[in-house]
C-alpha cells in the first residue's frame, strides 16, 4: 500500500484531504511517458505549442472562483485575493508565450559565401518542477509554461499542502489538448524526489522553496551535470528616504509586508527609515496597518489577513517576535487588537517592531509571517550597508521622489531585483533571479528560456 499524507487546513484545523504518494513504479512510469511524449513535442511547431498553452490559460481562468475557495482552505489566503493569482498566472503565461518565437529563434552568424553558421536553441528533455505552497500557481507557472513552449515535457511535484493545485494544472492542460504524458502532476515523497532526479531522462530541475530544501535538491543532482534552478528565501529590505511621499509609501509597504500573511519570498521583512522622517513614517505605518489588516477566517469576504499555513509556522513567527522583544525590541501592536488572534493557532496578528538591530534574528533570518522590523538610519550610506548585511538577495526597494537617485541606490544593493517606489512584485518581462542564499538561475523574461534550452551550433560549407 502506498504511503499517504494529510492536508490539514489552517482555517479550522480539519483534515482537508488524505492522499497517497506515488510509489516507485508510478514515478518511473511517469518519467517514461514524459520522455516519450517529449520526443514528439520537440518536433511540434511553435504555433501549435502556443495554441495549447494559451488554451491552458483559458481553462484556468474558467475556474478562478473555485480556486479562491480552495486556496483559502489549503493555505489560508483570503478569498477576496484568491482569483488574482489565476489572473496573474494568465499574465505571466501569456507574456512568455508571446515572446517565445523571438527568444527561441536561431541565431544566424555572418558568414562568407557557401558557408552557413547558426546557433539553435534545443529543448532539454524532461523538466522536473518542484513548486511551493505559498503561491502554488504563480511559482509553478514560471517554469511550466516556458518549459513546454521550449519543447520540453514537465513533471510537477507540488508541495503536499497544496497538492490539489497540481491536479488543477493537470485538468487544465488536459482540457487544452496537451498530448498525453507531456505534463504530469505526480505526488512524490521526499525520497521519491531524489529518486526521480537521479534518472537520466530528467534533464533540468526547477525548485522553489527554502534554502535547506534547495541544498537537498542540489545534492541530489550532484554528479548528473544537469541544470538546477533554485528560487529560495528572502529577507527583503526597503529604505525610505527623507524625500519619499510618506502616505503612499506607508500604504505600499504595509501591503508588501502583510499580503499573503507575509508568506512570500519577496515580502518586505525589514524597513530602514531616514531619521528625518522616521517618527512620522512609523505612525503612518501603524495607522495604515490598523486600518487595512482585518484578521479572520479567509472564507469571509471582508478578511484581508488570513491564517498562516499551519500552527507550527505560527509558532515560529511568534517565537521570532518574542525573541526580539526579549532583546529590547518594542512591539507597536497587540494581539488583543485583532479578535481572531489565538495563541498557538495559525491566526497570527500583524506585528510591527521598532528599536530593532541586526543582532536580532527578526532582522536577519527569514520570518515568513506578518511581522516586520523598522530601523532608524542617518544616511543613504548607512541604509545601503544594512540592506546588504544579509545572507539573502532577492528583491530590495528604495522609496524616494528622485527616480534617478533611487536607481543609483538600488544599483548598489546586492539583490536580484531592485525596485524604486514599488515592492513585492514580479514583472514577467524582467528576469526573476536571486543572489547569495536567495538562489541561482533565472526564470521569466526572454532570459528565462536560456535555462530551459541548450545551444546547438551548426557549421556547414559547400565543397566544390
């Protein structure tokens, strides 16, 4: 009998589903089917690939409302925000479909008469996508649609907590008429992940998740000489300069901190504010948080802040906040202000900490919850030094009325994406990439197709 796992809902602690993991024979059969399907797909013209992938997008759009309720039960996101994930999935997929022809076009090299020199992008084969629970559709589509457009087959291993989202992908691709075996959602245990990575038909792994799990994936692929893309954690900073428009800045950063209960790799987790506007910004930030963050059951339409994914996750967030307070941090909010906050349960109230410093884990380690530290700085230089004082480098933002200065400052931050007057956002036309412990590899944009293909060179000359 196959090993099984339970999905426990953060909404009320009930068992949402009890599902079987695939056994070894099922995993092996999935790889065999994918390998066979990819051979034909690699010879399918790009127009047909685009038609199938765009039909997948339309199929997903038809289940937007059902997805919203399902996400609430699976990982706690309020239903009012659930449909937007499918909308953004469509935007990302459609962009990558639209740029595929240009991104995958052969490169013709200037040559003499009777000589041909060309570089062509070839698909890799079978791509394994390992997706997380926090943005179960958006993170997965970043790799899935470009991989298929490039001529690869895809096997999806979704996080156990959001495994039904993988079924949604499968149903949509089936409705879109994708050839059998080309996309498969396989429920795999951790042991099975290592097993499938070891198979020679698997030629690329796209992983999104924690640093520790990313290291395990990298170890599993060691010696196989295959590509591994790792989209890992973040401790993303923001710097508020004295010339920033404070009201709109506070509103944007509150959203960047607390959306999805802070469970985003690019959520803002630490804010540095110039001393000239520090007190005013903190007051505004607290006011906006109280006005906008309504903690409660995610199935209610007026809830803006749902539970974190599990009681264990809630315990880690509360522990990090408590350690900071014990070390001298000052909490500006009380759980009693938020009726749904219950100690030991997934409903974690938002928290804002001041009097923080980099000796505290809340300013250095990923929190992945609705808490933020705000620190006073005296100059741009001090802010930059603190923003770079991190093991992570996914995104960072500078808030200022001077766009050119803002760009010059983010250029000096060790990060994959530098924002000016924006945060917690992913533009599919731009490369999504991290530095340091935030990972390696590049998804989305025209550059994203580079990791999903290999170059093949051609040189031909006419002999007379």
